[in-house]
C-alpha cells in the first residue's frame, strides 16, 4: 500500500521541520488515510467475492437477474467508500499544500535537524 510509505516519509519530514499547526493537521489527516484506504480495499474485495459468488450461482451467466441483495448493498457501500476515500485524499492533499504555501515548508530546520535518515 502506498499510504504507509507516504506516512513514513511525511513523518521523517515532520521531524525536520519546526512545529506548526498546519503540519500537525496534515499529519493527523494523513493518519486517517491509511484506514480509509484499508476500508475501501476490504469493500472492493467483498464486492469481487460477491460478484464471483453470484456469477457462479447463475451458472456463469452474469446480469441483473444474477445479482443478490448482498451485491447490491455492497455496490452502494463501495460507492460511499470511494467517495469517502476521495474526500480524505483531497483533505490530506489540501492541508499539505496549505502548509507548504503558507511558508512552513520553506522554514529552515531547527539546529540538529539531521536525524540520520
């Protein structure tokens, strides 16, 4: 998953920059992204599993008649999960951009900012 990699690099950068409310907000929002990504992946897997099960129950003949109520419910949950994930990514990206454009990203690291990464 790309989110843990982004989290690790963001935390390394956070340690090198002076404390800031903008950076803290971005980090907190970024922490929620891993969970939102995980939830969307679980829903996608459940949708795939339900589709395969319904398709097998219909003798390989797909279509609306083969769709179960579970598949329909998962489709609705899947759309909601995708919208939630898109909103979370947007909020994380916006807070990061706001931190950079507010000048936080251009501030020099405090003395001793080299943490050996």
